[in-house]
C-alpha cells in the first residue's frame, strides 16, 4: 500500500513538471489567434460590421499573399522609427471605400495628396490608384510643420515600422543626398511630424517593398535649393521608375466659402505652373510653397504637365460640420505627355466618389 502511494506521488510530481512545457498546455490563457485576413491584400474587402468593430491588430500578410517580385531587403544600419500617425479604424474605413480613379495610369509621374487623417479616404484612393503601376522608388516631400530640422531639408536613412509591415528608405540615395548637402538625416524630426508618417501605412499596404525617399522641408527653404534638388534627383534616378508625391494640404483656418475661393486661385496657379504666384502664397492657400515648387519644377523637366484633379474637399465637408475654421484638400495626378510615354490617354478623366465621415485625429 505504501509503495502504491509513493508511486502515485512521484507520478503527480512528474506531471506537474512536464505539463507546463508541453505545447498547448501552458497554464496561462492564450489569446486566440487573429484569423481575420480581410486586410491581407489590397483588393480585400472589409465588411461594414468589421469596420465598426475592428480587431485589436491587423494581420501581417502571409507568405504567398505578397505580390510576385517581393525583394528581401537588408536591414538598415540604423533603427526604424515608429509610424505614430496611424488610426486603425480610419485606415480600415479608408481602404474599404478607396477608389481607383483610372485603370490605365501609364505616364503617372506625380501626385499632390493630403496628409490629414481626416482625409484618409482621399489618401487611400491615391495610393490604390498609383499601385496599378509598379514603381522603383517613391519620393515624398512635404512641410516640416514644427520647423524642428537643423537644416532646411530633413530626411531618414532607415525606415518606418508599422503593424502592416516595414517601409524602408533607399539608404544609398539618402547617403548621396546628404553628401551633396541637400539634407540631413534627422529621425526624431521625421518621427514627430505627420507629413510623411500619415502615408506610410498606405504605402506599406498598397505598394509593399517599394523604397521611399522622405523629405521634410521648411517653409523658408530657398527656391534655388529645391530647384537644384530637383535637377540632382532627376539625374541620379534617371534609370528608375519614380513616383513623386507632394504631401500637402491647402487653405487653412478659413470659412468654407472663403477657402473654396482660395482653392480656385491656387488650382489655377498650379495648372499654369505659375511659380511667381505660388512663391507669394500663404497658409490661406497652401501649407508648403517649397514642396509645390519642387514638384512643379520636377514635372516641368519631365514634361509631365497634364494635371488631373481627382478630388477636392474640405474638413467641414468631410466631417459634416460648420466650424468656420477649415482645411482644404486636393488630389492631383501629374501625367507625362502622351507622345513622350507612347501611350493612349484618351480615356483619362475625373471620377469622384462619395466622402465618408471620418473622425478628426
């Protein structure tokens, strides 16, 4: 009898030691795995119910769900920075309602896109449209909102970390840019500003593995410097297919009716490549003169002067409010001359979409 009791006690002790290390037998409750793959690919649809009650985290794409041609990139020398300007609910709403403005975007060289998350649907629609083509590089420029940069232009030599996947910079191009004294690497400035960060999740989602060159430019940056930067970049990346993006918002802090008047004036100046008028503009018209001038100079040199207005909106319109204190947004696409691109462009046109109410962040 004593021998039986002893054997039982030994057995209990052994089980107590072994069970916790057996897979699936951890004494702590395991979180259920997230099997929602609705955001696994850009074309996936998100149901209305899922948009109302999004899961705690977005799933990373599985192997095989990534577009062919994915490149395994070497990890950058410096740590990635966080993508601080991301709201999952707004992101899900945006990608589920994003439009493809044009199926044939051969010749698309650049865009002007908002950076306020209130305009998330507009942002998503641009990147979804741009993703119909494969680009070797995205150059994205916009305002240094807080003027924290030590130099007129700030950049990043590593990349951004997001729950959708990491977005890396073209570190060789960044190093060359710095050596030419066009910019300085300032990750702390890039991380704290929403100009670039608000686009990163959409780039990761719609254009995974596409390297970027992010540029934050101060409002007092000399026009000669941005023109020299444009000329240098065009020569340096001449063998690559590059998408240039100006991350910009337009009229600031005005009533809707006045903002619309200012926007009409600004649009006319942009379409006319009127550098002098743009150089004299204030926040009543746009938030980054240097970014606008850089993009127009670049597009002029690329003979990409065909401008399509894909959308125009305002914070009061999107939020269905009447604040009298608004920000306005444009979506423009810049296309190369049809003869230069040797393509048919007769079917190109504007296609609007209904705007959603997205919480202001």
